[in-house]
C-alpha cells in the first residue's frame, strides 16, 4: 500500500480520522477539567505530553506534506484533502490552545524537542526548496555572498532545531 492509497482510504472512510482528531481537543479539555490547576504536576504533565505528541506528529506531517505538495508538486490549493491536510492542523492548533490555557507548555516534558523537530524539518524543507528552484541563470544574478548567507542561515536553523531535539 502506498501513501497515496492510504490517504485515499482515509478520505473514503472519514469516521475514524474524524473521531481521532475531534477527540484530541476534547481529551485536552477534559484533562484540564480533571487536573484543576495541577497540570504541571506528575501524572497530568505526562497526559498533556502524550496529547501533544498525538496531535503534533500528524499535524506537523500535514503541514510539511502540504508544503511539499504546493511547493514541489505544484498542486492546486483546490485539490487539498480536508481529512488529511486540514483537519490534523486544525486539531493540533485547537489541542495546543486548550493545553496552553490549562498549563504552561514549558512544564510539559518533551515539548521543546517537538518544536526543535519542527524547526529542523522546516529548515531542511526550505533548503531543499531553494536548491530545487535555483537555476544557473538565477544564481548568476544573485551575488555569491548572499547565496552563502542564505545557505548558512538555513544550516544554522537546522542545527539549532537538531540541538533542541537532542537537548535533555
């Protein structure tokens, strides 16, 4: 089964994907109700951490998949799949907003690693897009020192993201 076939299967049977992405913000809201100001303490911060990972991994995948489809494949925005490209992002944003209202995100274990991973993947995707779009005639009009500065900035962003992922 290819990734395209998997997405097609999800789009044809949206009940499970809708249930998953609607239950995440509801679970975050219920956790906030049960924790009652104790979200930074031991059992609750791990529940919040689990919810953050359950919503952020598919949400980030949807963001980068959409960026890939729009930048590299040049797909029209009208061909965007609601269930696999929009719903995970909306669920991630809603879940993070609900969690942020209940607890400081710095108190959640692993949150800095997921933001570092997001930065690293974004920097690498931007670097690949720049490499894909540059042509010999475009590079000749761009001063070489500016191209080196752009490349160095993207590599520093990727390195900073990698450090955030590996930080303890």
